[in-house]
């Protein structure tokens, strides 16, 4: 499994909170419902989290009277370092993508790296470096 | 979250190193098919197939000049793909910002509680 090579989107962020708290915020329905798939104009009407490997989740955000489900299941739960889950928004696309987060403790806080793969169709050679290179390289020459 | 059919064809076209190399060459200026094919260890026919894919994705435009076919780079679909990728990245950044705010608010509330109770329990 070469997560790295199939990565499409990668975001890194530092938190002053501990790795434990940041990790728990992904799996605690009360906390996750506030920030994870919430939108400023939507209303999070349902959050179901089955926090075990193979367990499912469903976040329902009501936007303009329309219920938008965010669904997936957990593939890796390694408290408080690593979390991997599949993710799809059936309303928009049937394609399930995969989100991996890695949390490293840094002093009193932590650093989180998120990789969202399969956001784009899954191509053998469509690596993130290839992507970044082509997109940046080409736009730079214009 | 929606990748439209146009975006899909852009992404498929970009997913191959030969096609990326062709685009890189064309981003420097117009070229003939034979010129494009020269650096590659593959038949002219194979290169032509790649070019046709790029044309279908509207990343490459072909114009005829007498008997010659000149190819040029069309950046518009690429900009759409870049914008879409950037949008996805922005989405995650915003979510993580919201998480950070939430945790800081919790800290603040806890600190206020501690003050009230006169204790310093973590």
C-alpha cells in the first residue's frame, strides 16, 4: 500500500492542544459534529459514529432544507496517532475516497497531517508530486 | 466534491508522463507532431494517440498550415483542475481551523472554571 504515491491532497496543521484531544475530536460525535463536515450555513442534524475498525459513520448536514449525508467507515484507529477512514458524499459522487490522518506530539501540542486520496479518480501514475509539478510548472510558464 | 466529466478528462489526460512531457514542451510554444515525437522512444503512431487524448481533453489545439499540423497548448482546462484541487485543500484547511478554534474555546472555558473554583486542575 503506497498511500503516499496515491495521495492527492495533503494538509498539515499544528495544534496547541494535545494529540489525544485532537484525535478524540474526530471520533466523539458531539465534538466532530461541530467542525468536521459542518458548513457555516448548514445545520448538523445527525452524527452517528461507530468508533471501531470496520464501524460506520454518517454526518447529515442540512443545507437549504436538503439533507447531505457524509458517510464512510473506519479502517484504522490507532489512538492517538493514526486514523484512516473512507469517505463519500453520495449526493454528489458515489466514489469513496480515503482520508488518513497522522498526529505527532510536539512539545505540549501536536502536528496533524491529513492525506485525502482518491479525491480525483484513481490513476496509477497520478501522484501528488506529478500533479503539483505539472500544474505549477505549466501555470508558471503562462 | 463534484468532478464533472470535463474535469475527469483533464485529469485522465494529465495522468500519463508522456502526455505531461508533451504539454511541457507545448507550453514553450507551438510544435509539429514529428517534433513532439522526436524525444520519445516510441512510434509516431503511439505519440499521436497521446496527442489525440490531449486534444479530446481540450488541452491541445491543432491547426493546419498547408500540409503541416501544428499543435499548441490550451491552458484553460488545467486552470479549472488546479482551482478544483485548491478548493478541496481549502475545505480541509477550513475544517482544521474550526477544530483548532473549538479546542481553544474548550481551553478557555476550562480556565474560567478553574478560576471560579480556585483550583488549577488540568
